[in-house]
């Protein structure tokens, strides 16, 4: 993680706060357990997931919707395991 600007990492953490409680709980756990050990590719994938609307993001995390992008699969798998 030392390749990243600390300010940018704080922005990503801030963007992880969501309006849906269920999603917010999963992301809070993810941040506590996995965020600091993400690779650059995983961090990029996570940033891309944060661009999803809350309801779509929650559907992906809950397995109600699939993501067609294989680059996002690893992060989605981690989130689903929480």
C-alpha cells in the first residue's frame, strides 16, 4: 500500500461509507480486515466497485447480481465472504 498517496487512501475510505446500512456494515468489515493489504490491482478494482450505485453494489455483494468484469471478481469474492 505504500505506493499510494495517503490522502487518496483516505478518500477511498470515505467513499466506502454508504447509504445502505447492510452495505455499510460489509464495507466497514472489509476496510478493517482487508483494505491495508490490497494490491494495486485490487485497490483499483475496489475503487471501480465504489462507482456502483448502492443498490447495485449491495446486489453484487449479496450474490443477487453478477459482475461481468473478471478484474472485479477477486474483490467481490472477498466481500461476499464477509
